[in-house]
C-alpha cells in the first residue's frame, strides 16, 4: 500500500486529473468514507510497496492498473514520471522502488506489525540540544520523530512510552539528547494529552467496517490504502494507556486478511 506523502493524501499534485483511475467505490463502503480514487501513481506504488522484493515488470503493473480502470498509457506515463522523480528505477524491463521508498516500505511493514517489548512504565524522552538549526534540519527531525511515534510535549521535547523496538535515525541522535524517565502524574492522562486517541479510534472503526464490506478488489484496495495510512498514525501505546475498546488490533487483523487476499489475486492480474 501507498503512504506516498505520509498523510491521508496519496494524490500526486503534478499528476493531471485524467490520470485518476475511475472509482468503483462511489456510493459504496469507500464512498461513504469520502476516500479519493487512487491515481495511477498510487496504484503502482501501493502494488510495489506490498511486494517483497518490491519489483515487478511493466506489463504486470499495467495489468494491475487495468483492474482499477487505469488505461495502459496512463500507467506507463506514471511509470516514466516516477522514474524521473526518483521514486522508481528501471532495470531490465522491471520497475523497483528506490532506496528512499524502501525506507518507507519498512515503515509501512512496521505499522502492520509493530515490534514491541514488555513495558516497565518507563518513557523515552528526546530533548533538542542543537542551538541553531536550519529549517530543513528541523523538518527532518520532525519527520524522524513521527516515524519513531514520539509526540511533542512542547517545542523541542518529545516523548513516548518505552515499549517499541526500532532503530533511531542519525538525525534524531545528532539533534537530541535521549533520556529515560517516567511521569509523576497519571500516565493515562498524559497519553491522552499527547495523542488524539478518541479521534484515531473514531476513524479506525468505520475504516475497519468499510474494509469488511467493500465489494470487489478495486474497492477493497482503495479502502485498504486508507487503512494502512491510518495505521501509520497509530501511536502503538501499551495496553494500559489505551481505552478498553481500542480498535488497533482489529484494524490490523482486517488489513492482514486483505493483504493475503491481494497477494493471492495479484498473479492472476499481473500474469506472473
């Protein structure tokens, strides 16, 4: 699936509107959630991001595009633009993700099955120590902290429960001092202050229901792309800090069921 902009918007601003695949979801489960139709670019990236290794021949990507109503010419134009933009590289008639998107694929894989450890009540805390930082450096740190699922308590101070296992990128080590501690107050209240848990759950439940009742591969693919983007925003907190009816595990189970279904379907349309 595609998290091409790390937000809920997978539309390529440079892609003309006629490159959008016709939506089979209008008036359906996906339509009720106001999900945008996938563009040819999103179809290609979503397909490759779900592949291990993330590589397919052009003919396979064209056939997958056809499943969503994207014309062959539209898909091939998208492939050319994506190579020019540095999203893909072409080798021997096949297209594969570049290193930048391989890192994104790793984040998506982690969002589906986060690596956790037993929580002992400790929190990891990052405090910015660099006196002067250029705007690109600040932006890079903010992006890194989001990928690490830390929340900003105040400007330059980031934290979260220390229950995740993942490497820290260099930018986070260079700009911050890292500490371990615990709040003196109620950690449940602190977690609710740092993350909009009610808002995340309120979006997760209809997405889960939509994926369950979506009709046909194209509609299920459209909803599943939105599900994966939403999973990227899950703070993956310890159970004790979450509402009792937290829908994260259910949403992941439904997405994994879709992923197995799509992997089984792909050879039929890709001709592999």
